[in-house]
C-alpha cells in the first residue's frame, strides 16, 4: 500500500481503472460461463429424458445380459444399461460399463421415480446419466425390478465450454489492457489542469511571482480549484503590495521625527562637548521638542503594532459595555483638551468586541475631535441605539478628501503640521469591521466634522450562563 501511494497520481488512476475493469470483466465472464454450462446441461438432460425405450427393447437387453440371446444393436451415441436394486448393471453392447450410483438403485427399488447425475464410466470418461423405471420392465434373473439408465458423454458439453472459457479469457485480457490504456489516457487528460496548477504553484514558489493566473475552463471541480488559486494569488499579491506600501509609508513617517530628534540631540551633545552652554530657555525648548518627538514616535509605533497584529479569534471577544468605554475615553480627552467643552449623552449599549481594541478606536475618534477643535471650542458626543456620534466644530474635511480618511498614513494637507501618524482612523475602521459594524465621517451642518461609529448590540447585557458544576 505504501509503494502504491508513492506512485504518480495518473499511474494510480490507471491501475485502479484496470483493476476495476478486470473485476467487472472476470465477474461477467464467470457468469456467462456458468449460465452457458447450466443451459447446455439442461439441454443434455432434456435430450436424455426424451429417449424412448419400449418393453421389448428392455427385455432383449436383459436377455443379452443373461447370455440367452445375442443382440445386434445399431450404432448409437447413447449408453443404455439396466440397473437392479442390488447395484448390478447390464450395459448395451460395445459400450463401457457405468457403475451404478445410489440414486440409480433407489429408482430400481422404487424409492424414486427418476434420477439424473454425472459420473464416470469404466474407461474414466465423464458421463451424464438419466435413470428411470419404465412400466412393464421385466425383473432380473433374481427377481429384482430393473431401472434403465441412458447416458451421454459430457465431452459434448465440456469441449464447447473449454472453447468458451478460452475466448472469454482472451477477451478479458484484451479488455483489461484496453481499460488500462484508456485509464492512463483519461488520467492524463483529466489531470492536465492539475499539472498546470502544479506548474503555477512551483513557479510561484520558485520566483515569488504572484501575478501568474491559471486559465479557467468550465464549471467542474478543477475549474473551481483554478479560480480559488487565482483568488489566493490575487489576495497574496494585494497583501504584499499593502505590506510594502505600509513599510514605505512607515519609513517615510518615521524619517521626519527621527531627523528632527537627531538634530536636537546633536545640538545638545555638541554643546556639552564644546563647553559652550546653550541658553536655558533654548535648552528647555530643545528638551521639550525631544520629548514631544519621542512621544510622537511612541504613538506611531503603537499604531503600527495595532495595525500589524493578527485578528484575534472568538476567544478574545467578549460582551463590552460601550457606554463605559466611551465614558473612560472622555476622561482622557478632557485631559488632552482642557480648554474644550466636551458634552456627552450616553445611553447604555452592550456589544461583542475585543475590549482593548474597542477602547483604542473610541480614543482615536475623540483625539481627532480634540485635535481639530479650535481653542475654547465644543465637542459633542452622543451614544444612542448603538450609534456613537462625535462632532467637532473645527475646519471640517473637504468633500474630495472624505474617501481617503480611512487609508493608512493618509493625512489632509491642512493637517500635516499637526501631530499624528495618519493611522488613527485606519485603526477605527478595522476595529469596527471586526465587531461587525462600520464607521463613517461626514461634514456637519454649520461647520465641523461628524464621525459616526455604528456597532451591533443591545441596550441590556445578555444573561450570564451558569458555569457547569465541577466533576
């Protein structure tokens, strides 16, 4: 079995086809041979049973056996003999004697009306024997009743059967060879799409070229496999493009704060090495700039980690009170925008989500509102029916820029001077999608921007299922 599994698939298919056809042909040939044999034996039995023997013929044969007369029997293929109840037999002239069987003596004794069987004569030839007891048959010299057996050689059946067996054997062999050849051809033709798929996979593994596509023909399983492979390579190509774009954008975003940070640190180091101290006010400004740039780097790295981590499984999802998370995020937003007025109307709402990711998304929405609000402005937060609305009164977003706000590292030209990485809204969109919801931005009436985060859930928490008792 192990060696069979090591063979190529087309060889296995050809072998299985040949074996299946061999079994079918062998079964059909055996059935044909057996049916033909039974029909020939039935015909032979019918021929034997139709032989008519009158009382005179039986009496003459009995006298011949007793030696009282000489019988000149005409040439005949039949062997005719008399069988007595004690098993003695008297055979017609010029015919080999056939030993009496128990069935023959039973007919002679009157225990059976007739008997038919196959046995061998004195010369070893196989004979088909029909025994019956005709009415009026004379007894033997000892007074026993007699039965008459009529026999024909079985070679008139066995010879045609042997010829038929030879023909069936030849036909079966040709059929099996033809089936193996056809199976190999069918396997080769049927596996041609698989060969193309294998070549494509090997090409991708060798060259990492994800642009290759397999031609799709028909609607069968191979076509479905080809479509799945094409979809997989397209998804991998898109994922690789996004990864490369992410790396390029991250490198670009990291370069600016790193360059500024390096410049400020170089100034501080040069001041210490040259012995020329920097004025206290300038030094304090440099240190504040270094601290701000390090905070910006930390925030950017945190956003990159959030976007690069894999999607958590169902085990990480739990029932979360969205209104409590919003309330906690509001406290942080008020610390970041002490001059702003942040109003909130929060109705209870429970969702299934990852707590840390959901809190990060809500914080990002509020941070955007705080960042773009003018000093002394107002931020309005409302949670009702699973819809969280955050509205600021800042400059707003032009209509032509709204389709790009959820792209990674995308930042409005008017906001490039403000701190931020351009990843905050991307994180919000990803979190909303994982929780089965959606997020959108729109221009608010009378100016400003309104962000709407919609999450499926309920106003009341689901009932807590009791834990099963310990075993």
